[in-house]
C-alpha cells in the first residue's frame, strides 16, 4: 500500500447549531442533479455545494476563505485519522460500513500498490483541477478499498466511539429500496496510528470512487512540485477514505441498465436474434438470475415479458488478458446485447442517450412498468476478485460497472493546503 498518513484536517464548527452536519454536508458533486444542488444550497449558506458546485471557481475560493476567516471552518489541531461509521438498510439487512480518513500518498496508477478500475474522462478532470487550483484544497475524499480479513476498523475505533461523535447526520435515501443513511464521525486516538499502519502495510488499494479526483490530485502535484520523502508537501497526498472489502458493510452494487426510447426495439424479435449469443429463458424471475452461477447473466425486463440471458462461452472474443471481462455483466450486456443484437454503436452508448443507469434493481424495473424505459437489464454485482484481476492486468472496466454503496458524504472534513 502507498503511505497512508493522518492529516491535519479542517472541518465546520459542528458545535454551532447553524453549522451542524445535516446543514453543511452533501452527497458528492457527481451524483447531484441541478435541482438537488439548489435545494442543498438553499438549506444553508454554509452548505458544501456552495464551494463544491459553485457558480464560478473564483466564487468557491472566496466563499471558502470567508468560512475560514469567520471561523465557520476550523482546524482540528494535530494530524489524525478519523473514522466514519455509515449505517444503512439494504435488501432487508441493517449494515454499517467503517471508513478511515487520512492522506494517501500519490503515485501513478499501478505504482506503490494503488490501482484504478474504471475509465476517466477529460471534462470531469478539468473541472476538478480548476476547482483545486482556485481553492487550494481537496474538498471531498476519494474512496479506496483494501482486502484484509480480520482487520476490524470498528474495534480499532472502539475507544473513540465510546464518546459522542464529532459530527452526525442522517442522509435521505437514494432509493425506496435502500433506506436512509446515518453517518457518524470520530477522531481516532494517537495509539490507532501504529496499529493501522502495521495492519495496512503491504496491501494494495483499489480506487472504488473518485478516479477523477485522484488523477486531478496527481496533476495538481505536478503543477506545484512534489516535496521530498522526508519533507512532503500537503499536495503529495490525496484526501482518502479507506475501507476493508472483507467486512460485511462494504457493498458493491451493479449498475443496472435502462434502455430509453431514443430508438424503439422489438424485443421478442431481438431475443430470437440473441439466441446465437445467449441462452435465452422466457418467463424468468429475479430468483432465476440469483440461482445462475454465470456472473455475467442478466434479467431483461420489457413490457412484453422477462427473459434470463446467459452468455454462451463462445460468444465473447477476448484475449487472455481480457478474460475477466467475461465475468462483468455490464461489459457483456453492452457489447453482446446492445451492440451485437440491437445494433447500437459504442458511440451511441457513450453519448448517454440510449442507456440510463441505476444501482437499484426495483428502480430499474419500475422505470419499465411506468413507461419511462422500454426495457431494463438487471445485472449481478462484480466480485472484488474480478476488480482485482482487471486492475492488475492494467485494464479498466466499462463505465458504470460498479457502484460502491453508499457514497461518502462531502463536507465532514476538508484538506486545506494553506
């Protein structure tokens, strides 16, 4: 694992009622619609959306400077790790994910044990770089996962969690099938530093969410110049939350596909054409999808019926290095069904007009039932072993392959460079 250190974070003065986390925090910028952004901004003049999704980058810098000057945002003393407990309901289970916040030393992909798993896009990186230049800060954490059976972050933070949290708030549910999220944040004591450092030594980190922010941080470090190993600069590290994929509370959801009405298809006829590429079972159910061992199978739901699509072993023409793609439902559905059966092009899919995505299966199915989508593909989640294989092969998954749930909130901690 690359070096993971405690940081001297700043945060809102949560002791003030007007700066409580339920008023100041927000979901990450890339999941908010314009309407959601405006609603959060209207909630408080100190909501994070004012600087994370600002009218201009200059406005963001001025607003953040004002918050620091008026002591709405304060430094919390010496460098420390922080622990976030996020409790949520999913599939009729109550789960809690524990995430430790600190600074992950930046390194190019594949070096020092840090790996991407999805593609990034220039427009998003330019936006985040301009914001970082203006604010001289990292405003929201990336999410990374490691695999260490037996490492219990909750036990590591037990002493801290015996005290009231530094911040706590409830986030509205992203979907009716998911339930509200309860976030609680604590500062970890100094003795946790060596325990955590020893436990994480030698492990790889896989970026689960925040690829654009990681690459932005690399670009920013290149502009300002790195420090030395003995005297690093603040921008030598990226603000990161790390969690243990071996723990129950860390969930990888698939991104289910919804076919829009950008082009109308005859699905019974399409399914007849698909039989050379898939085993097709009509009248299938979610139980049939769950029962199949094929990780790339999907349940296709349209107004005219439901079908289980199981890709034939001979259908995918993959090189030896690309074999993990055969286990990724998003790759198989996009390439075999959307392109080979429906005749859509890669450009069609990249443009975003033909497919919409959601990590919630009932939401995808409801879109078909309500007439908002002409079909939905319910996919199986990608296993961490597949993510690991793809990353170590130097490959990246198709866009919208994985959804690490839940998203980390923005606004609990800030990494200010100056």
